[in-house]
């Protein structure tokens, strides 16, 4: 089932998400729904706060990039209770967008490698370093779990330049091809 994606201005996007246990209700179905939502929106990553749930759950699907990088063939993964433990000093800048901020793309500087821990769908603990594009996507999505958006990572000048666009998005003035949700009552 395709779920609506919450857009910029929704309070849930600014809340720190909670860890969950294996007994979380309908977790397997939720993960399937998140992957379906992600595919429908042509994204590569989706965090639970983006569908209105303040829990530490992220899905990443890089399989669409397999032509450019064969290591991403069939790369479809759920990260539960994910945390970044440390980051490399080396950084790189790349354009980023976000399904919760339709129509905006900005260059973001992020560490090239990150050390993460999480549990998989079977609640087996994982502890690994990830690098390259996966590291960028992991940092972007795990940021959602901390109540952060990629726009928090751009320069103050760029923030000022896009502030009007962000305000418009928060007021429902945007267009995209997937189902979204914003709450007029918090304006």
C-alpha cells in the first residue's frame, strides 16, 4: 500500500524518533508499504518520520542505480534502530533532494564514510562502515530519525535564498507525482 509522504513543515519531521522492538505491530507489512511508497515516488530512501511515524526505521533501495554501479544490483535494505557511531574526516559535496521537500535540490557536504549500527528485519545486530553514495543516503535518512533535514546542512546564505520556497511547501504550494500529506492546522 502506498502511503502519503509528509512534507516540510510537518512536526513529525522534527521529532527525534524512538527505537522499536521486534514486537512492533505489523512491522513486516510496514516495511513492504514503505518500499512500495519509495518506488512509487522514485526515491532511493525513506524514513518512517516521512510517513508520519516517529520510529527508527529506514528503507533504502539503490537497485535503480545498478547500471551505473553494479554493486547496487538488488540492493534493497531495511535499517531498524539505526544510529551513526562515527564519521570519516574526508567529506564530499553532492546535490541532494528529499521526498518531504518536493522540487528542491541543494548541494550538501557530508562525510564520505560512516560507521553505523542497526538491526535488520530479523532483528540481527549489524555494525558496519558504509561509504560512497550509500553513506550519503544513510546519513540523509538517519538524519530524519534525529529530526534533521538536509536543508539544515546547507550554508546560511543558501538557507536564506530558499526560505521562501520552503515556506511555500509548508503551505501546500508544491507539485509532485506521489501522494503527500501536510497539516493545514499547524500553520
